[in-house]
């Protein structure tokens, strides 16, 4: 169970696994996530389900190599098995006929925005997708996003590919153009989702964000994913992961993300020392 069927290296730090997980795939819906335990004594890693096939029994996971567990996972290869994959967890995206939907994926957020755009388009929504990354090297899945979009805008911060600039620039242009935008989905780093929400707020366009980046345990027991939404405490894993971006206290959320930076750094250093001895 949980065999890695395929592995793709999109960049030195962006990895993709196709994992055999038939029970997860049979119930998976856009917007949901799984908890991955890479090895028996490994930590829990929440990852959004980026794609799935109920018929073939696989799910796709895309992750950044940033900490001890993801460094370990980056060394795995097809044929290796993950110790556990638990899910699907979280509330699925509210897939309805809205009209014109803008789907914004920043960095790793390109992966989870794909199944949402796909499902929204299936039921007749007009999809304008905006994807972006710091550099061309960090962009991935352009063709997959294009296949589920009526329009696609590609950005890079440094101008190495597509339009130069961050994703909020074309988003604002669309809103200012007078075109009727019914809803915006924005998934990516917290800072990107914050500024997408700030961009849409003056126009009164509902903006949905995914708060997966702050999750740890994934069951509501650890409390690490507490977030203030509309003045009330919510848990990203059990109450979300999607919320109204206009109601999220972004400053508090990002402060919480920085709480364990030093511990994470030490864990990576220890892991690298252990690897060097092997």
C-alpha cells in the first residue's frame, strides 16, 4: 500500500509523487488533503490532493523540499512505499456554477488549484487562471492548468518567463477592466493569499483561500492551525481548509507560521548530519 508509482522532479525543490492509495482516491474531492507519514517514526505532513483517479486508485501529491521530512521524501523513488497516507481530510471545495471564476495559483499553490479549476469548469464555469512563481525554474503544470482553463496568464517575479510581476497585478487588471468576476480562488504562500484578498476586497468579489500551509496534525487535536476568521477561532484542518480570505486575520496567521522556524532549522541540520554519516 502507498507505493510511489511515479516521481517527477519539477525543480531541485519541487517534487511530485503519484501514489497508489485506492481507498483515498475513491473518496477524494477537490480541495481536500491527506496526512503523509513518510516512515514509521516520521512526522505527519499535510499535503493537498493535487490530482486523483478513482478508477486507477492513485493520488498525486506535490511538495516543496524545505524540512526534515520533505528532504527524506525527496530521496524516495518509484517502488518505495510511504508508511501511511491518511485521508481524504478537510472539507471539499464548494463546486457550484458561479459564472466567471479566477483561479490563482502561486508557487506550490499551482498544484491544488488544478483540481478546483477542473471541477469548476466541468459544470460550466468560465475559468481564468493565473499562475506564478519566483522564477521560470519553479513553475510547473502550465499545460495541465491550460487544459482546464478558458484563459491562462503566467507570471514570474523576475520576468524569466511569461509576464514579469506577481500574480496580484493581472488579478487587479481583470477586476479593473469591468469584466464581471463572480468569485476568486487563491492558493499559495500565506503572503500571496493575503494580498490577493486585499486586492479583491475593494471590488467586493468573494475570495476563497486554502490555509493548508499552517496545518500540522490535520485532525484538530494539536491546535497548531488555529486561525482567526471573522473574529472567531477556527481550525484550518477541520473547519477548512478553505475560508473567506476577506475574513482571515493574516497578520496573526503569518506570525504563527514563524513560531517554530528555529526548531525546523535545527531538525534539518541534524537530518543532514545523519545522512552524511550513512
